[in-house]
C-alpha cells in the first residue's frame, strides 16, 4: 500500500502535541517498557518504525490497537520523501512516534536524519527514554562506569576493523562494542592482537532474554571460550552481542631513548610495522607511538645510509 494511501496527514486522534517522539522499546523482555512509552504508542497519530512486524508484535503484547493509524516503515536511507511526509504530518498537527526494533532510537538504529530534519524546521522533539543495550551491558559487565565510550559495530572487513580497534587502543575508559554472532570470533581475535590478551573484557549476549549470558574475563579467555564453543557447535553463539572492554592498564613510563634503542635493533631484521608491534608488546606502550618512531628511525637510516648508533 502506498505511503500516501496509508498516511492520513490530516488525522490526529492523539491529543499529543505535534512533534517527533523518540520512543525506547525493550531490548528483550517485553515488560521492560515505560508507562510513558506505552501512552505515546497508544496516542501518537503516526508510528514511524524500523520494522513493522516487530512493532506490531510489541503493540499486540501490550494490547495496543492501531485503530486506523498509519504504521510506516522508516529507515535513514528510505529517502527524503518519507521524511518530508512525516514532517508535513507534524506541521498539520500530528504527533509522530519513532520506534526502533529494540532499545533507544538513534543508538545504532535509524533516526538521525529524521531528527535532523525536524530540528532544521524547528519542530519539537521529545524523548521517551527507556531500555538501552549499551547501558544494560555497561551496568552488568562489572567494568568501570565512570567514563565510557560507545563505539558501535566494528567494520566487517578485517583491515578496516583492525584500524578501528587501533583507534580504540589508547582510550582511557571502558568501551562498549556491538558485534554480530557471525563475526564475534574474528573480532575478539583482532582485539587480542591489538588491545592485548590480558585486557579485561565482558561478553554480554541476549541481555534480558531467556538465554542471557554475561561472561567476564580477559580478551584471551573470551577468545578461547568462543573458539571452543564454535568448534563444538558452529551456531552456539547467537543473538545480540555486546563486548564491554575495561580501560587499558596505566601506561608504563619508558624513556624515548630506550624505545629508540629497542627499535634500532629490531629494524635490523624486521619491517617497521613488525618492529613497532614487538616494541609495543615488550615495552608495554602504545603501538601507535612505536610505529611513528620506527618510521622516523627508518627515514633517518634511508637518508644517512646508516642510523648513528645502530651498531651499539
């Protein structure tokens, strides 16, 4: 059915003031929804949803009838035409509720472009806060919560994923990462390689659901656990997965001269990248720092033919 046919822009049965309402929905247990969110879902004139089937199930569980109200599939890439129709409905007095599959809209879910469009024309935007996989994982993981970063999903391709993880390596805070079951093993292995096997980490799977798991440990222990499980049964790690990384250990103070001395000997037999990795692991410092210094030493060797002090 066409959007223009199902969307009655002049109809507002809500009593809610016109504007956009960001409605958080349960990440698993259907009862993890606020009373205000239910009020908005009962009253909003238009429901813009990530997945119409999942939202229909949620409404059914809570006994909410659409009663002729439009239920419109919305994605950030569904086109400006849908956003314009939602804006036009709000301008004519309709309340528009934005609903993700699960959790809070805009957190690794559609909504950014729609919020931006409403903001640009001065339309009111309201938040109905509630369930969030990020905060649920952070709270139950047992990692420090005074500072944290939500990093979202790592890239699927390995080179981009490793660059993504290298950017996270020096962040002095807990880090929450989402990942799919299909890539969790490869991602954790890359984490072990880049962030270190002893980095504290917690794997949170299917939070608030029947098969919820919260497994604390280190990246090395999580990597072993996932490997063993998938070796025994390939599809044994399923569902929504969050990995909560604890902060990195405090950096060890190492003099620049000591780093350079180590790198000069390593560069005699290794590439700059491999020498930098070895130095970072042995000296307990950032790979980014050692790689930059290895490149600088390599350039000096190329310019001079031999790095002063290389034979020391």
